[in-house]
C-alpha cells in the first residue's frame, strides 16, 4: 500500500510539472536585463520543467529504474493528454516526445551513477536529459522542417540577434533553446538542494533493482 501511494504521488507531481511547463512555454519572459530583451531568450516554461527531473530522480532513488520508467510513462500519457487542452497540439506533441526521451535518458544516466557521490547521479542525469529534451522540444515545436506537426509560429521563426546581443541573427527559437537550456542548468543545480534534503526521507527500498 505504501509503495502504491508513493507511486501515485510521484505520478501526480510529474503530471503537474508537465502540464504547467507545456502551458507556460507559450509565454515569453517580458523585460530586459542589461539591455537584453528577455522575450528573445526565455519562456516561463524553462523555470518549471527541471522539476520533472527531480521527481524522476527521487522515484529512481527510492524504487529503482523500473518504477521510475512507469512514473515517466504515466506522466507522459496523462500530462500530454491534458496538455492538448492547455496548449497547442504541436507544442503538446513536441513536449511529449522530448519529455519521454529526455526522462528515459535521465533514468539511464542516474542508474549508472547511483553508487557514486550523492550529487553525481542527479546532476549528470538532469544535464544530459535536459540537453536532449531542449534540442527535441524546440526543434519539433518551432523549426519549419517540422511544420507537418502544426502551423509555424511567425514570431518564433522570425530573425533576431542571437541571445538578443550578438550581431549574428537566427530564428528566435534558437535563442529560446539556448536560454532554456541555460536556465535548466541553473535550476538543475538548485534542485540538488531539495534532492539532498530529501535523501534522508526518500531512502532506497530494500528490494530496489538497478537494471
């Protein structure tokens, strides 16, 4: 019963993160810092999504990769289904694909490093998972090559200085991807704090399988 209750909690948390990030990725951060226009760089979804890696890593730590994959798949099904009602279909499909591939990579990397120093596994897992997730999500969501998934966003594919500061121009979604990954790295580092704080609470179950 405790096992089932904990799994349900992880699934609910994962679903909330996926739906919230899918919705907020449609909104750019308005404002400027040192003359840099943040709308050319960031969406609000970048600040929420890294929490998915925290949920996955805690599940993996407590129950092992098999249960972690189940939570990821459950979050994928429920989260993507709800996302079709809170975001554009193309965004939902891109998010689902990027989420699934990125989270599964995170589980694999975490599992390989779980016996090293406590921070190696969650940091490396979120790093590689975030990198792949960012590439897949922004390419599928905004690159004209994937227009068959849905109409192009004229603002996203419009040219602007890279990161809003360089002379070289590129479609805005390129800068969004760079900004998104940068934020994920920073938030991923911050997420080590709650992960470390919860280690004494979320302990590996005796029968945890690491394959």
